[in-house]
C-alpha cells in the first residue's frame, strides 16, 4: 500500500489537506481513475468534499506517506512529488518532482484501445 498526503485547493479557493491511504501511486490506477479525474471534472465545492470524503481522511497528514499530491481545482492542475517528513522539526516538505509519472499514466490511459 502506498500512502499520499493531498494538499488541495477547492473550487471556492479554500485550501484543505487529507491523506489517501491506499493505492496512491499513479501507476496503480486507483487514485487517478477513482479520485483525481472525477475530482477534476467537478466544479462544485460540496461535491468535491463529498468525493474526497469517500477516498481520503480529511484534516490529516501522515508521516509515513510516500507521496504528495498538490491539486488545484481552480486551475485543474495536479502536481506529484515525493513526500518528506522531518521528525526533528515536525515539518512536511515536498521532495523530488514526480509529476511526469502522473502525466505518463494519463497518456497511457488516453491511448488504451476501447
């Protein structure tokens, strides 16, 4: 299981955090196809929060998260990074930019034959 911390700007501009606890690497399909693509298709804050509530734990970040997604629902942009937690300072920081993995997965599913 790969865990990800999600940093989200909702359509109304409000910033929230949550943690996705399962299958959150893009190549595992679940997070992209069940959460990110449906979320990006919405333009309603209440619907966004409802969908997020189904797939992640709100108002939490996990120190053992492997990844970080930064999702801006106003601009419809997703960025994907390694997540770094520093125990000594109790600070989360983004690590290496892995957005190309997310983009590559999107290209893979777009090119799948029907």
